[in-house]
C-alpha cells in the first residue's frame, strides 16, 4: 500500500502521484483492480494451503 501513496521527495520536491499513471493508461480503476487481484490471490492461497495434507517430521 505504501507504493500507492502520494509522496514528495524532500530534496528535489518531485511529487509521485500514482493516480497520474491511471490517467496515462486510460484506466481510472487500475490501482483498485490491482489491489483486488492481490487480495484475490491471497485468499486463494490461504485456501490452497489449508487444503494441503499435514506434514509430520520425525
């Protein structure tokens, strides 16, 4: 989430606005869709891991 925050570099005063990228690609939902994809993969991964058989080490 930190990567998608509005930030300003202290020395150069250059502002990084991730919303500018959404305008460049013509998709205002880009960041939202990206985050929803990450959440979906995370939820699916938890389901897969919970379905794995238990390993026992001796």
